[in-house]
C-alpha cells in the first residue's frame, strides 16, 4: 500500500481524519468543558503536522496520477469536513483498483 502514491494518500488521509475527529470530539471538549487546554495543544499540533503531510501526499498523488485540479480540490475539501474522508477512502480504493 505504501508503494504507490494513491496508497500513501489513502493511509495518511485516514490517519489525518482520525486526528481531526480526536481533536473535535475529545480535545476540544476537554478544553472548553473541563478546562484542560493541554489536550488541544498536543492533539492540535499533531493534527497540524498530519494535515501538512496529507497536503504533500495529495500533491504527490496529483502529479503522479496526472489529475486535473478537480479530484484534488474535492479531496482537499473533504479533508475539512468530519467523516467526509470516508468518501475519499472509497473513491481512492476504486482508483487503485482501476490502476492495476
């Protein structure tokens, strides 16, 4: 799975999406409900690093797959919406099957 640009994008997309859900669902309530801001600092930094890696993986996949700007645009937009990366995962899985 790590051998192709689509495989790397799939992996980092899932990890980045999970970090986003942890940030929104666990760290933010810890900060704003229970007054523990440290969780947001740690998870927020991790999510930011993962998001940068995701953007690099998306650019790599775009260049190697010779996509126009439409698929990367929608993949990027999906990364901003909780649970939308599930759609991205299904679409990328189909793209990998077509590439074989």
